[in-house]
């Protein structure tokens, strides 16, 4: 069949794909049935109770999904050279090694990832090299009121 064929694109019986509008209508009907919509139901006396049961079920379903997402948010990954510090309500609980870990989610526990392989330096008494000395910065007053020269 060529592109210039007059029969191209026309439905020949039921062999073609379904109509997009019909598919969307079916999806909407299924969603309405899940959430207890009154559309398409008879005006009988017992029709009023059924949507409430569906809405309770849907609320329980939504709360269950929220609970699963909340619990899943407790997973974290600690890379090599790092440690995870677990804090429960702000107080230290433990230190975790590298790998996939889990902790109680947000309001209860918090994890801070700390790089333990990094070398941290503080320059006291000079800036960038030893030749540029700043003597005033290397002097320090201790708790027992002694002056020490850190340099």
C-alpha cells in the first residue's frame, strides 16, 4: 500500500487501533469507579452508601501510599571515604560506614554525610606560604591567660 493510495489510513473493520476518545472515556470511567463517583449510577436508595465506601477505601489507599513514600525516604547512600552521622531529634545515635543504609525518616532522624578522607587545614600566622608571615595572627591568649605563639 503506497502513501498516495486513497484507502490508506481508513479503518477496514475492527483491525485498526482503538479510537483515542474511547480509550480516554474508559480510563475516566475506571478512575471514577475507584474514587466512588456517582456518575452513571441509578437513583436507588442504596446508591448513596457505595460511594462513601469507595471514598474510605481510596483515602486508606492514599494514606498507605504516603506512608510507603515516607518510609522509602529513609534510604540513603554513603560513598567511600565518607561516613554517615545519624542524629535522632538532634542527638548523636551512631556513625554508619559506606553503602546503602536506612534511617527513620525526616522528623525523627537526620543523616549528615561527612567526608573523612579530606585533609582540612587552617592557616595561622601566615597566608598561603611561610614567607608572608602575619605575626599578630599567630599570637593567642589561652584560658589561663598565657600568650602563646602558634607559629
